């Protein structure tokens, strides 16, 4: 009686009464809001956009302001009448100072640079920099596009991880239902055997065999219960919420098996974000080569400036316009080797693109083959379940009629349970393969 009550409680708990229910769609939405991988991918896009904005500022004038102030204990320049080396000249100046200078308030010496202030404002505008500014901005744009593609790849991988974790919970719960069903059947058989033993129609050893089978079922139940708890925690971690096992998953029957359409491997590989990333990598290498060539080309910068100083004991202001032309006469020697280096990098990027394209075609072909194989296995397992169920029904009739032993009947029940488990595994395996194929074709 206690075991029956326990089984009823287990069945009720498996129905998810008063428990939160998560669907695959809700898990995907939660993951894209909370998962660390999704947040980091969005941050990478924002970083690339800021780098692009930094590169764009190179088109505009660069303005610099500078101010310097100083105070010396002694003047840096101190020139007086006594510093005149020519004696006759010194005597003449001395006579003029005593006759006129002293009366007019002039000092015998002049000092400069004991204290002062210098300030300047300079604006420069690049006119031609060998294409480095333009190509640098193009390279920054490539960085933004690469970050967006990487975000798309990250989101696709996140979807796949969520689906894998979701279907794992589903698979284990399906196996749990099989164990519950086996426990119910074994409980019914246990009651029948007990009555038969009490009536002298069966031996006590049959009760022991039943207990052994029930213990085996209980062991499976404990393992599955722990596995479901861990799988639910893993699902929570994947979608970015607090670990918990107090929820149920819901899979509408029409969503359980949704076969994807076959897409030609070459066409599917060409539209994969990974291939687009390889294309951008090749384009980036070509831009780097153009920037290296630009370093050996002449550059022209124009500018204007304003300055102020009071170094000579009066305020002085000045303004100017200027241009700077730089012709790197010997840079081509170094640049020629840089160009060869970038040509090798371009060739390497082209080889990588071709190699990964062929690998992606093979991966897609293999993924579709696995989908087809899993799709063929499921009907076979379903038919096996029907056969095992019919075999169990016949053996039950024969056992009730006393035509077969309890061991033979238990073996039929075991075959039926195994068939149910294999059918559940085949269904989950097909769901995994479909999820993987949809990720690869970006659907």
C-alpha cells in the first residue's frame, strides 16, 4: 500500500502541479536577455563601434592647446653696463647712464626670463596621408561588421546550447515516465503474486523475484531523479537564471519533431556567418596592405596657430598659417618587404577561407546524414515498442493461465521497458540532430 501511495505521489509530481513551466521558446527568450554569452557579444559590438568612431575623428582637424608658466630664483639672462667688454664703449655708456639714464629711471642692467607665461593654440588638418585615414576607417568598419557576425554566431551557438540542455531534460523526464510506468506494472504484478502465494498457487521465491525487479526500478528512479536535477540546473545556467529544479518543461506535440528542409551544402556554407567572417578577414588583410603602402606615400598637412607670451616683460601675440609636406624618400625599401609580408598574409587568408569552406560543406553533409539516420531509427524503435507491448500482453495472458513462469513474464516486461527507453532515446537523438543541423544552416 505504501509503495502504491509513493507511486501516485511520483506521478502527481511529474505532472508539474503548481510548478513553473518552461517551453523551449521561453528558454530561448530568457537566454538572450540574461545569458553572459549574449551580453558579452553585444558589448563586443559596442566596442567595435567605438573604435569606428575613433577612426572617423581622423578626418577632422586636430586642435592642441598648450600653456607654460615658470618662475626662476634668478633671471636666466642678466646684461648690464659692466658686462660690456670693450672699455671705451663701456666708459661712454657709463657716462650716458650717469648723465641721463639714472635721471630717467633706467637700471644699469636688463634681466629676462625670470618669470613668464607662454600659451599657444594650434589646429592641423590632414589633406593627404597616403590613404591611411580612409583605409583605417574601412578597417574599423570591418571590425564592426565582424563583431556583428560574431554576435550572430554567438547567438546561434547559444540557441543550440539551450536546445541541447532543454532536450536533455526532456529526454530524462521521458525515461522517468517509463520507469514510473514500469513501477506501476510491477506493483500490480506484486499484488497478484502476493495473492497467489497466499492462496498457495505460487511459491515464495516469486515474491523475491518481484522485489529484486522493484529494487532495480527504484535504483533507476533515483539515478534519473538526480540526473534530472543536474540537467535542470545546467539548463538554468545556460539561460542565465538562478539554478533550480522546481520547474517543468512543456513540449507541445506538434513541436516535438519538426524535420528541417534539406539545403545544398555549398549554398548553405556560403550564407553561414562563419564564412562571412572569413570573407571579412580576407578583406581586412587587403586593407592592411593598402595602409602599409600609404606609409611610403607623401603626406600633406595644413594648419593654423595662435600664440601668446610675456617673456620680454610685455604681452606679445602672434598668429600663423603653415603646411607640412613629408616625402619618405627611403621608406620604399622597408615598405617593399611589408607589402610582401601582407601578400603572404592575404594568401594565407585565402587558403583559410577555402579550407574552412570545404570543412563546412563536409560538416553540413554529415549533419544531414545524421538527421536522416536518426529519422529512420525512430520508426523502427516505435515499431519495437508496439511489438514488445503485444509480447507483454500475450505473456501476461499466458502467465495468468499458468502456461509460463514468472521469470518469463518478467523478461517480457523488461523487454517492453527497454523498448520504451530505446524509443525515448531515439526521439531525443533525432531532436538533437535536428537542432544541430538547423544551427549549421542558420535557420
